[in-house]
């Protein structure tokens, strides 16, 4: 067990950050991380010994997230993690730190696959190869998704909230 | 001079991420100097990358909640599960990439002692259930053996693993039915058999995810003998008021039938 703890626990802060960025809810995010860790522990024996632990964990977590979103779409039930794929942060908040808020609003306007690639590469420091594993796409697709995601985010930051809100409506 | 590879969006993204090799970095810098608009875009993207990191940094700096400690999670898994979330397939999709599902001899995190404990708890529950229901005259089973298909489907669904009622006719036992039992927070299945002499035998099965395979373990409580083992994520206990020597071949038969049923897709959880 000590071996598992020493390998898994250093990954927890990053998993929590990625989960929170996807869900934007403290409890739901930690539920998602808990599910991820439980699954990793349960299937510890079957993991690829030569495989990449970080990529494996982020894969589990993203797949759990997507599953939860699909189930929610299918059944229309809101339970725990099954909240918010399309986070409702598009509403205007008159708080300070406007610039910082903007970046999350911009993130929310991207489709999940673009959001995830931005977060995995730009925030969680996964290599492009690791991101390709997590997203289960070829390396070239990671690069073009990253390019599109950053382009859209830049577009949003340039044209401002009003323009984007109009477009969303 | 051999032609240099043209600049691609992959180069520009790697530039934003600061991941270009020095030689390529120089090429990209020269390219951007010649294209001020694109250079400005790249500068903005670098800025936004930093803004996103800064905005999310707090979450990774928080002390992690106690419930996410590996020790807490392992302890919780030792107890019966709260409930089973059906998203295992997601994790397995990735595992399947390695083509190494169920690799023989894989290590597991439990110690042998812990495994023994799990097996012992399951055996205790099975023997207790055997004692209660085998002596029951009117309602030893919930679903009678003539509805075997329904019984097997129902129990498999509740236990969450594909089950079947082993055929023990060569051992002189016929299926008389089965029932669902509570096992902590989860469900256990019990199949009951009877021989021509009226001796009843039960097979108890429940899911034990995360447990490695174990050898047969024998125990005897007040005249009831039981063999238990764990294989492929299921705990099995076969119990009867019989001698060890009589029960062992039956346990082996059951084990082999489940092995065969798993077939060539061995390890396909």
C-alpha cells in the first residue's frame, strides 16, 4: 500500500485541479477524483507496468467525467459529478479580477475536447504524447486541437464578453 | 543547404508551451519576426496560457482532503462498497490498450494476510447463510431450480458479474434454486443443491474487486465444511455438511466450470 500511496498521492493535486476546472464545483470535483483513485487502486494490478502513470490517471478521470456527462444527458438526472458539462459561468459577474474571470468563461465556451487539451497540456504539463493517450487521438490531432482551442480563446479575449454572449445566444 | 522543414501549427503550439528544441526555437523566432500579426497572436496565447495557470493554481495548492488519501480509500474498499458506479468501462478502455488485462501473476496491493481476512469474512457469511437456509423446510430458496435461466440472470445482475449455476449432476447433486443475500452494502448470490440422500450444498458468490486470486481455503464450523477461494474478482464459498474429502472434488468441479465458462477471453473482466 505504501508503494501505491507514494505513486498516487503526488498526482492528487493535479487531478483535483483538472476535475475542478471541468466541474467548477468543489464537492463534485473531489467526488470525481475519489472515483478516479478508487478505480486506479482497484485496477492497480492490471495497469501497464511500463505505462505512464500520470497519463493513465488522467485518462481514467476524463473517461469518468465523460461517462457521467453522457449518463446525465441520457437520463436528465443531476447527481454529484453528473452536474455541469456546460458550466453556467457564462453569466456576467460584476466582481473584480475581471481578466481572471474572463479566462474561465472563455474556457467554458470551448467544447470539452478543446477544454481538456488546454488543461492537460497548458496547466497539467502533460507532454503532447501523454495528452494524445488521455484523449485517445493521434499526436497530430492533439496539436491541431490545441491550435484551435487557443485560437478560440484568443478570439474571445479580443472580442470581449459581449461579442461572445451574442454568439452563444 | 538541405531544405528546412516548414513551420507548422505544431511548432507554434510548442513555442507557446516553451517546448521547442533550441535549434527549432531559433527557426520559429526568425519566422515570427517576419510575421508581426502572427507574432502578436502567439504572444497573446502565451499570456492566456499563463492566466489560466494562475487562475487554477489555487486548487493544486490546497491541502488534499483526508478522504482522498490512499490509506482512506484502501480502508473503504476493504469494507463492502457503498454502491457500484457503472463507469468501470471507462477505465477498462484504457487498460485494454495495453492488451494486458488480467496479466498473470500481476501484483496486487493487499497483503496475503489481508486477503485471508477478506476470504474469512466471506466464508463466515456463506456458512451463516448456509446454516439458516439449508434447514428451511418451506422456503429454502427464493427462485426454484426449474427457473434456472431467470435465477441466473437475476443474480448475475444483482451481483454485477456473470454467474451461472454449476452442473453438479456427476457429483450427485441437482440444483433446487437460489436466492439473493445481503453482504454488507452489496449483493451476494446463493445457489442451493440437493443429493438423493437429502444432503444440501450451497454455493455462495459475491464480487470482490481488487482481490487477487487465492488458493482454496478450507474450514469447518460445527460440522459444516466450506471451501472458499477468490478468482477473477469473485469470491466463492461452497458449503455442505460433509467431510473435507467429499467436498473438495465438488469445489474443484465448480472452480473448473467457472474457469471454462470464462473461456479464451480470460481476464476479460
